[in-house]
């Protein structure tokens, strides 16, 4: 899965932000696909975020889903920040992921894949059970997966 993200990141670097903004406004941004994952979204920020926009990505912000995302962030050493229907994950005050109903974006291939799998249920692989209590002693074991 990370190959499609890396390919999209290389494309962003080659095209440049100005030309890419024009492609986004004209809805001619190319889609890159691999399995359930599609990279079809670019957010011009620092660091740049690449993501997936689809009607299949459903996320209702309930207390349980917010807790799930908060634990997801905490295990990865990220800070959780919510503004209305948008959830931002931050590392050292820089936004590294943006999550909302219908879309998500991340700055790294691994984070992009993990958000898709853990939050939206995309792809293959084992999902973590965030609804059960997680001890601090469990975190090193969970990070090795």
C-alpha cells in the first residue's frame, strides 16, 4: 500500500504546488489506486498531506469513535485535536493527519495506511481493538505490529 502513497508524493514533488493547485481546482488530479486505497486528495500544508476522498468513507463522530481515534493517536505519540466535524492529529504542533467523514489525509505512507485500516476498516490486516482497556505495558507490543 505504501508504494501508491510514495508514488503520489513523488508526483506532488515533481509537479509542484502551484501547478497542483490548478489541477485540483479543475478536478483533473489523477487518482492512484492500490487495493482499497486511493490517493486522490492533496492538502497544501507543511508537511503536505495526501489522502483519499470517497463516499464509502463513513465516520460518525460519536463518543466511542472519538475515543477510538484518541487512543489511535496516543499509541503513535500524536496529539488529538477536534474542530467541529474535523479531527486533526498533530506531531510537534504540525498537522500530520486530517480525518473527517468522507475523507482523510496523512503526511506519511504508514500513517495513511493505518488510518485507513484502523479508522475506516480499509484493506487487509488485523485491526487493533481500541474499545477494550489498553495498559501502558501493552503499548510497546502494539507498536511492534
